[in-house]
C-alpha cells in the first residue's frame, strides 16, 4: 500500500460551526491513492509542540487532487491546525490504514454520528461512482446522520444532498430531523436483508448498531476512532479488544473492521 509524507498547501479553511473546521489541501499524490475509510496523520505545528501528529479520516478527495479533513477543535493540536491559513503548508502522512470494502450491495446504509460523519462523504461519493462505472442503475445509499443539534448537523447533511442523496437526520435536541438517536431511525427502516451497514461515530452508537446487525445477521463495517501516536503500527498504542480474544491495532489493522469481530463491551 502506497504511503507518502509530504508538505502540501492548504487551499481553503472553512469554519462549519464555531468549533468544527474543514480543511482542503492540494495533495494530489495522496489523494489519488486514497480509499474511503483511510486516514492521514497531520503535523499540527511546524515546531515540536505538539510533538506528535494527529490522525484524521479522509473526508473527501477530488479528481483535481484536493483532499479534505473535517474535525472539531478539542485541544491544542486541533486549535493550532484550525489557525492555519490558505497558502501555508502542512505536513501530511498518508493514506494510512485499510479502507471500507465497497462491493456494491443491493442497498448500502451509511450511518454517522458527530465527527464520525467525516469519512462517510468520501464513501458515499465512491458508491455513486462505482454504480455509474458498472453501467447499472445508480443506487443511492441510504444515509442516516446524527449530531447534538441543528448547528452541528445541517452543514454536513447539505454535503450529501449536493450529491443527490437524501439524508435521514437525527438530533439529540430535536432541532433538526428526528428527535433521538440514529439507532432509532435505523430500527424504523425496512432495509433489504442484503443491505450492508457502514458506520462511524461514538463507540456506544457503533456498539448498538453492531448489536442490531448481529441480531439481523447483517454485514456491518465500522470505522474505529482512537488515540494514535504513530499511525503505522510501531507504537502499539491504538489496541482494541477482539471478540475472539487478544487485541488488534486500529492504525495498521483498521481503522475499518467487521463489527462482529470486535469486543464491544468490557
């Protein structure tokens, strides 16, 4: 798998909300090799503080070689990254990890919660591209997105709607879409038995979806987010437990896993 470490130019920095930022880089070498579900390690400062890079899911790539990441400002690293201006250079390492296995299921259902929505836009785009290239009727994936409130969710819903995809939205406070959880929305759908689930979000959300899929004997792929130091399997700091025993490493073995293989409760 090809990986590259490059200094790339920031083309655009968008404040989606007060603390959610989308960065667009001119990174054609990384973009052309990227697959939905993979990630990049980003140097957040030109100095040594913070010392370690931060992992970010690849939010979207374009045929022109642009690559986007989406994140919430939570600490020093993300705060510094949010302050980078267009024209400045940032060091990226990637694409890293294993991506989603696409195939072309009869129905694909993409479920995202909070910043877990980030990798699903790239995935949705690839599903549409694959459907078109296979000369079959375009199959729009079912998309369920959830967040705390309208402010956080609506701009991300707009991205999917620009692709022509209808979105089932859910918010904790009921300010946008369904008042409740994405799992509640999923339970109300009459999905085909062959529909594949692809999800990313808070661990409790993914655990609940994994449980539902197990009951229905439904294939489910999850994108696992955890703290990473190196992103390449050297530090072994991103271990998560397996149902069969032992551990796997998110950076080198994931971040995409079959949900049934992970241990969701300890």
